[in-house]
């Protein structure tokens, strides 16, 4: 009796690994988890206090489906001042997480058979959401030798008359790759020429380490017209459980997204929006503190992984993930991830979950103590495979 649509969807391996590690911890097993993609920092007190204040003031009723006007205005202001994109409030919708925003974009633009170019390695939910919306994911494989950076040549390889959109994720989950401005300009020019919509997932924008983050919609007014800029409070302000993000795009796309929200979730959680509003008043100071700490952790974990025989790990330039190549060992990535969990009591996510076999993803959004202990356990476990 199930729909064919729902039969297409696979469970998230990231959440599955995290859940299994949590269950082992409940049993008293000392598991170090590199699985979950969320900062280990607590949500800032000033954000919590704003939400508590909103609760006490009775801000617990429905809001407009698109979110409270103050937060939409604040996001538009942030995008103008910090991303150099001139969006009006009417071009911004607040969503219950960027994940929901992405789904709503696919639901808005895709007809059965429309193709979306998805560079691999990719975040696990892109392909599943595209399938849910009756679209087709067309995968273009990125190269480790190039730091997993998307280039216009990789897009050209998979272009067809059915191509409707391109998913752009910089900084990238799971690789931490950052697309340089020169390549973004080439990608934007190509998409304009071929009438391809750009879905720009910028949830890790605060964690670009060697160079400032660049939003592709900032390149020109023409590029802005074909771009959906997607952001979130989850990573930047360690608000993963608050479920708040945004989509900014031309009004003709924002209106149907608002309609979808009005018929599905009604509105993002009211009091949480007031916490997010306070977060934006911070101007990026809190994310800057996290970024400083993540750089230290990144440098340590990548160097430590590269000191393990048979492991090769590209230095990520953003986000908070390491994506080492483990193809040296005589196990596929799923088998190796299972082995590390059972033998080393370390949880990692297999690269095949991200469309790239022979790799594993480690989140270094955990303490330096856990990183040091976890990598040492990985090293000892892999030595047994020799």
C-alpha cells in the first residue's frame, strides 16, 4: 500500500551511524563519535535568553507562513551586508531548517524527469529529496587530486537537454572543499548560458578558513535571478535542534515556497524565530570563535590521519569534516566503518553514503581530546588489518 515515491527513499546513513553509536554509549561502551554534523559548542546564551523572553511574552501562536517579518528583514540585511546580495524581505522565506528549504525548492521547480546535477561527494539528502520530488539526480564525480572542487568542466560532462538545476555546496559537506571565485564565475556564466537554476547550499558559510566565503548570487544581478541562496542558523550558531534556516530567491519562486509551507508546516516555530533574530544581531562574532577552534582541530586531525599508513586525506578548506581515502585497505568503506565501530569503538560515516566509495567522513566538531583519542584508536585498528 506504500507509494512508489516513498519506496525510493533510503534512510540517512549519517543518522543511522550516530544512532548506533548512541545506543552503544547507553550500554556503557566508550564510543567516540565522528559521525554527527553538528558543532559541540552550546547555543549561545543570548540566543536562548531571547527565545525564553519570547515564550514569557506569549509569543507562542502562529506566525505568517514565511516567518516573522523582523527575521525576514534581518536575514535580508545580513545577506546584503555580509554576502553582498541585495535581497528584499519579500525574497526571503524562513524555513524549519535549511533541509526543509532545500526540499521546498525541489518541490517548487521539478517536474517528473527533470534532471539536477549533483556533484559527488554530496550531502546525503540531496539525491533523496530530488527523488521525492520526482526529479532525477545526475551525478558528476569530483576528484581528490583537485581537492574535490567543482569545476565547470565537470558540469559540462553531464549536461543534457533535461538539465533543470545544479546543486552547489561550498564549503562542502562532506569534503570541506571551497570553490574559488574564479571557478564560481565560470559556473555562473555556464548556468546563465544554458538556463540552469543554481541551488546554492551555503550552510557552512561561516567556516571558510583560507579565504572569505563568496555567495554565487553576489556575482551579478543576472546570476541572482537564477539562484536560490540557502542558509541556516544550525551550524553558524550551533542551533541544530532549533530547526531554522532560510531560502532567498526571486519572488516568483519564494511565493510557491511560502504556499508549500502554509499547507505543510504552517510556520517555523514562533519563539525559536526570536532566538534566531537575536543571533543575527551578533554580526558573526560567535561563529568566528568556533571557526578559530575548528582550524586547530582540522590541522590536527588531517595531519594525524595522513600519518596513518595507507590513509590519504586532503586538507579541507571549510566546514568541519575530514574525508580521508581508505581504499588502501582490503575492505569497502561500509565494511571498514563497521569494523572501526566494533573494533576501535569509533563512529565514522562511509563515503558511499555521500556517493563516493573508498572514503570515510569524520566530523571534527568534537573536542580535541576526542579527536586525539579517536584517531589513535583508528590507527591501532587499521594496523591490525595489515
